[in-house]
């Protein structure tokens, strides 16, 4: 699916996969995020995704020129989930809006698991 920016002199189309890839990279820079999660709906199994497949843990929608992002994440054991999600929201909102030129209407974060980091 493509997101379109129209101005009087230009027409720019951005694939939502590009937005998801960028948002995933930004999310991985946030303290306390171990990785993105892929959820198997059939049996409820959660799997930590490798860096190459970050976009499988992120869903991007564009409604009325506003972005909506869903993150399925795995957080580090022992950190405050509230602090991690607040940090994730502020970083992703700022950087993705700057990158795409679109405003973010909503960011949903689904914490799918906790993992001990070595």
C-alpha cells in the first residue's frame, strides 16, 4: 500500500513498507526494546524477529493523510514498560514525522514478551 503526498507542484508516493522499516529501525534504537515480535495467531506463539524482518512486527496504515502505527515488541527484563513505551512513542513520532512529512495520529504498542538480555 502506498501513502501519497500531494502538493500543487509535486506528487510523492511512499510505500508503507518503507515507513515500517524506518519505524522499526528507530524502535530498535530505543532503550529497553529487545526486538519486534511476530505473533502466530493460530496458536498464540510469539517469536523474536531478526533485524531483516522488523517490518513483520509493525503495521502501518494511512487514513486521511494521518499515519497509524502498531508495534508488537519484546522488552528487556527489569525495565519499566511505561518508560520504554513512552520513549518509543516520542522517538518514533518525532523521527517518522520528520522522515515522511506525515503526521502520526496514533501509535499502538503491544508488548508481546519479556526477554533477559545477556
